[in-house]
């Protein structure tokens, strides 16, 4: 009986290593709103960062950002990137185009050590139907909140299918943090897809400096949010 138990335990260990990678490194999901700063963890880093290489991949197009601890300068966003003391990748002033897969890879004497530690970055971004910084009362405005994700590249399913399976949701809330719903006559809330939600309203004089916030939750926990402030002319 003891031998059978040992075999069962060995089987569980092998299965766990297959699910997390041979080095036992789990993939990480990171949510951030545009214009914020983000830190992407390197969960397989060695004692020194000169072994670390960061690779960015979106739609199966890979770009090397950090090579053996040294930032590449021939990439468009190199000024917004830096390597942390723990070999994490720091991105300042995040833009929606930063979404995608980031892989932290370790090399010693030219040989890769273990498996990649991958971080999947999802960017929440809000845009307005008005290009003006100040909008007159009585005007209609539509705010679109979208979660940018390259889920199809690493899961094989669309963004809508992915967030449905992961329990991810997008909401609009007011200044008091109350969720806006279609039952509120002032707002028209619509969701063209699960990865985008829009808010339409006619502005009132008292809306000057009013804030509306779009939140993304993962299994009922708020991960990040974007606030839009209205300026009435």
C-alpha cells in the first residue's frame, strides 16, 4: 500500500511540473490602465540580472527588449523601459499598444536555464467620442472602455471567450463607486463585446468635473480602473 501511495504522489508531482513548467514557474496575469506605470515580475530570475533577457510577443511577432541585462536601444519604446533590481521589467506611461505577452528568460554561458517566466499584460483604455477637452452642456458624449488583450495568441480563443472563462468583467461606476446600469435613465450602457463597454449620456451643467470610472474585475476583485473627468465649457 505504501508503494502505491508513493507512486500516486510521484504522479501528482509530475503532473504539477507539466502544468507549471519544468522549473515550476507559473504564468502571470497583469492588468494596468493606460498612462500608468507597471512592473512585470521575473519569476525565474537568477542572482544577477546580467543573465536576464526580456522578450515581447504580440500576434506571434517577437521583439527583444532586454538582452542579458542590457536594454536594447533600437526599439521604439526603449525610453519607457527599465530593468528593476529584481530583474523585473518596468514600463512607464503605459499605452494601449503595450498589451501582449512578455517572457523573462535566463541564460548562463550562452545556454538557456529552465523555462520562460511569462507575463500577460492586459491594458484598460478609455476613449471619448469628443475630441474636445471641454464639452458644452446639452451635448451627447460616448465613452468607450476597452480591455486590450492578446489572449488569442496564448489561449487560442477570442478575448470574449477568454474573459468569460476567467470570470473577468468590465463596469462603469460613478464618483460614489456605484455601478451604473441600464436601468438608470441618464445613461445608456452597452457592451458590443465582453472586452468593451460604452457609456452614453447627455451632459448637464452640474456634470462639470464629474468623474466616471471604468473598472475591470477578475473573479470579483478589482484589478485596475480608468477615470474620465468631464469638463463643461
